[in-house]
C-alpha cells in the first residue's frame, strides 16, 4: 500500500438552500489514477473546487491534507504553488497567443524584467515532448484542434511542477483517437509517479485507466472501488451513480414505422472559408414517419455540418442537392424557411447555440414559433404560459417555475428546454445533434424516453451521436458517415459497435 | 419583516434607479431652495431633455441587440440642418419638411444598418464613421453658419403647449384632466396584470405594496400635471415623449418583434438558429434609430429656433449613458424603455440642478461621469449578489 498524497476529511459545503457536499471523505494514493464519477450535480466539481481553493478555506467545513500537511488554500494560486493543478472542461488557453506563451502565461522566464523568449521556447519544447505533442512552440493555439489544445493545457500544468493533476472531463469534447491518446498519456505519467484525479462520465474509459474509482451521489461518497480488490462493472458503477438499478440503459420501444416522409438527395456542401474543401459529398438519406434514424461517425465526419446545412444552410457554402418532404421539394435556403417547412434542429452546443441563457424557460420554449402565441398584434401571455407549462409537464423539465432563467437549469433540463422549443415549432422532421452530451445517466434515460414518445407520435427523427451504444439503443436504422460521405447503412438489428467501427475504418483505409 | 426585506431585495434592482432619481431630485430641491421644482424649471427640464429622451428610446433597442450607435448626435444635427435649409432657405411647407426629414432619418439609419447587419462591419466602426460623415454633411449643408429662425408652426413642436379646452383662468385644467385619465389607465392595467399573475400563481407584490406602488405612481403623475398646469400646461414634447414611451414599452414587452430583439441580444446565434432573421432585426433597429434621431434633431432645432453646425455634438454620449444608468447591459439582451427614461432624467436633473447651483461645467462633467460609473457598478454588484 503506497503512501496517501491527498486526504480530504469530512468536507461539507453549503450553498444557500442546497447542501452541495455532505461530509465527504476522499483520499488519493500517490501514483494512482483516481477516477471521480457521479451524475451532474453530484458534487464532483464542487469537491474539486474546494480542493483547488476556488472555494477558499473557511467557506467549507472539513480538513484537507496534502502531502501530509494540513492545507488552507486561499485561492487557486495557493493550491498551484504546492503542486495541485486543475484542468477544466472549458479550456483556459488564450487563442491568439502561441503554445509557448500559453504554457508560461503568468510564469514567464525573465531576465532583467524582460521575457526570455529563447528559454521559453526551449523549455516549451521539452514539455511538448513529454506530452507527446509534435508542434512548434510558436504555433498559435487557435490553429490547434481541441485534442492538441488539451495537451497544451497539460504541458502548462507540468511546467508548474505539478504533483497532483486534476482533469475535469478531459475527453468530453475529444474524438476517440484523441481521447485514447490522452488516456495513454495519463498512464504514461503514472509510470513516472504522477498522481491524477480524473472526472469523467465515460464509464468505459474509467474502467480502462483508473486504479481507484470513487462514486459520488447527491453530495456524498457512495463507494470507493479499488481495481484488483473489488469487482468493477459498468452496471455497478451506474447503479451507484443513479442509486437504482438501470437494467435497461435504454427504454424499450415499439417502432411503428410509416412511409418515407423526408429525403435528402445528392447533398453537397463546401467549407464556408476554405471553399475548395468539400465537407459533405453526394449525401443521400431518407427518414420514415415514426422512425429514429441514427448517423454514426467519428468527430469531424461531417455529421453536424450535414445537419446544419440541411437546416436552412446554417453551415457551408455552395450547397447543392435537394431536400424533399412528402415527396415534394422544399426550400431550405434559410433557417426561417427550413423551420416553416417543418424541419427542426437541436444543436449539439445547447449553451451557445441552443438557448438564450439569460432568459427564462417560457421565453426559450416559445422562441421558434412566436407566431403561434400571438393574440392580435401582441404576444398572448396566456397562450405563452400555457404552452410553456404544457412542455414543462410533458418533458418533465425540472425548474422552480417557468419563469426560471435557463442558465440556472442543469444540463439535462436545458436540453429538455431546447427540445421543447422545437416541439413547439411543430416540425415533421426533428434532427437531434448529440442530445445527451454532458448530461448524466438519469437525464439521458429521460431524453431517450422523449425520443421514443416523439417517434410514436409520428415524427421523423434523425439522431446524431458519437456514442455508439446510444445509436444502437435508440435508433431503428443507422447511417454511417465518414469524411463527408455516407459509407454505410444498416438496420439496427444487424448492427453492432464492431460493425460500425469496421465500416468507418475500412473506408478510411481505402481513402487513405 | 422577513418578507418585507425580501421584497425590497427583489425589487431594488428594478426600482433602484428610480429611487436614486427621487433622491437626486430631493437633494437639488433642497440645495437650490426649491428652484428645481418650480413649474417653470420643471417645464424647462423636460424641454431641455426631450431630444435626449427621444433618442434614448431608439438607442435602447440598439443596445439591447448588443451594440451602440455613435452617430446619433451627428445625425440629429444633420437633420436639424436639413430642416432649416428646406424651410428657411427654400420655404418648404413645415409638414412636408418634417416628413422629408423623417424619411431622410430612416435612410440614414438604413445606411448604418446596411453596413452593420448585412456587411458585418462592427457597429462601433460603422457609427463612428457615421459620426464623422454626418457631422461633415451638416457643416456642408449649413456652410458652417447658423440658419434660422423657423416658422412659428415648427417652433411649436418643441416649445409649444397643448391647448386648454376649459379656459379656466390661471390654471391649465386640461393638463389635470389628462393626468387623471392617465392615472386611471395605469392603475387599471397594473391591477389587471396583477390579477392575471395571481391566476397563474406567480409571485405578485403583496397588496399593501401594490397599493403603495400605485399611490406613488399616481401622485408622481398628478404632481407633475399639477406643477405643469400652474405654469402653461403640458408641453407638446412631453406628450410626444409620453406617446413614444408607451409605444416602445409595448413593442419591447408585448410584441413578437420586441421578444425577438431581446432574444437576439441575449444570444444571437441561438436566435438565428431558431429561424429568426437577426440581420433584418438589426437593420430595423438602426432604421428606427435613424427616424428617432431625425425627430430629436427637429425638436432640438425647433427649441433653439435655429440650426447650427455644432448642434447635437456629443449627444450620443448622454443618450448611451442614459441607457446604461437605466440598467441596460453592455453585452445586450437586457434593458427597458422605462430604465432609459429614468437614466435620461437622472442626467437631466443633474445638469439642471448643478447649473442652478452654479457649479462649473468642468465639475458637472466629473460628477456625471461618476454617476454613470456608480450606477453601472451598483448594477454589477446587484447581479453578482443575485448570481450566488
């Protein structure tokens, strides 16, 4: 049994009206990868904020012991100075500065008060080597993909001689290859004695790399599982997280599929700025009434681009091809027209593209179909309240009332508001882009239930998702997309994760 | 007691600036030995600030979309100059001139809107350019000299008073009657919305507070009307401002257009992806601003009874400041017409009060700057408190 590097004892943290952490104890052994899992709102982030000094000493109860000493962190700088670094979900790099400048931001090597660029670049090279990023230190952050930016964040942490690295959902926005790389890197660090805490929703990756798993629920520690000692199964982790057996991660459904109502023919889209790059190539697809059609693919396969270009040319240039509804070609040249013609698209980025966060639930729900709540010249407040209340109940949106601001809702409930907005617009075709990203297991189940319900009401649904189990669990039929092309189509009963991945890999090789 | 506290807390942001205005007025009332509240001064105060208020209403929409228009002062001067040239030099009919001026104002707004909404040039730059362009045009139009005086009909829009139908000697009874009617309408509407809210089980002010609030509103209206009535009655511009305030309050609160403008200011991309043509909205707001600037330009010229090349100089700053003092957010999506009015009045009362007290223009500027800073600071503090 190796030495304990961090011990948090009986931590309690109360916000007005909510007990976010209730007597949580948590200890991490040196050299481990310690996973921290739990639903959204379980208290993971709060716990890490207590640890890193975002919530300073005195604003919580309990003790923190780091490397054998009791610590009273006043702020982040304080915890960083003893070697605790936290990498947030939202990256904190400055896009228009170079890699080297970012790594040493606030910590620049100086000579007589002037930045020593040579030293900065030299040292950056070493750090980049450690994290396995082959880029010049002078490259601007904005020119890097998300995966590489993540690595720069880690290099930055290492430059501060970190002893405990905390990663908050590091792979949430990475594709599979980049996620894989990042996890390998953690394992590599471990060999050199680094300790890390990994917060994640992805159970598979936790199972793969974590030595110890601590599960939080409702601000309390439920269980700590030790690899080798305890049997670690997905079912057990999920049960601990949600507090009930989720024998079915997906609600059962009976599909009643009608005639084909929606069709896209020979759809071609070019990149909006690099106009020689074709993002969607000769895409053809159909969706039937009451059917849930999945589009599987890796990140960057062109799925979101396809959806957004169909949705009123919201993405791309020089778009050609036809969109047909009930066999008649419809005009989708602007979002306004697409919505009028019965298409709805719930974006993958609900905070910056889906919701007006500073406005209330009611306003967000009715935004896409204000004509429908008009009474004469004005907005009919009764109609609006009724509409919002109806969807609040139908989708069980958990909010104190419909006047609550969207920004104060949890991720899952925000997603329900976005879906409500589109249901209120009464579309025939509903495109859902990563509808369960970043939301917890319980809320996911609810979203799946909603999808089923909508399909049974006769809507045609297109589901874009990077999680293959989700595609397999929810859809009737699956399109596989890679590098802008549809490379395969299969009914769900013939599909498996292996088959889908195989199809993607196969076409990649052929093209490569 | 607890509920009393929470009521105060919940409403302080909404009414904070209004309360500040009242305190400022009381302060100057005392420190100017009552001169501030004299009928003639109150009338002056309204006339002096009418053009700022008219533009502040237009600017509210622009600020809610998340940008500012720096050209309004120059546009105001330009249209004043245009009116003068048409009427004084070319003897155009007053009403024809007014229509032409409003149309040109719309065209000016469309010019700004075209670059901002459809060519995606930052509004700051477009309107900064507009500020120079239209200042240049007014200099050219007037050959650098003042043009006036205006026909009496035109002067009346800025310095006239509504006619008295009762002819009661020494007292403008019509003004009182208008005040009474207005009070009844306001109380009735507020009561109706309260009843509706109760029906939907939303939180409403407790009855005593409701009565208290309405009592204050009614006494403010009646007080103003009484003061005005004992001088020359309600000025025409006050009616104009009142009508504009009501129309724009309805637009912002009750119409689809208003809802869309606020949504756009809150999150432009999300609004666009909800099937709303945000470019057209932005364009509309600038056209609207142009028309209101033109109106303000005419009011200002009519009040001075001449158009000068310097007219409207730095008005944009007062107009923008009025909105921020009134609680509008610099990032868009937040702000009210009433807030803009209150903000404009705070600036106006400060100007007026300090002038009466004989404070020099240099210190007036310093104090106005501090008030702007403190008002926004107060807002930020409130937001942070409620955020936690």
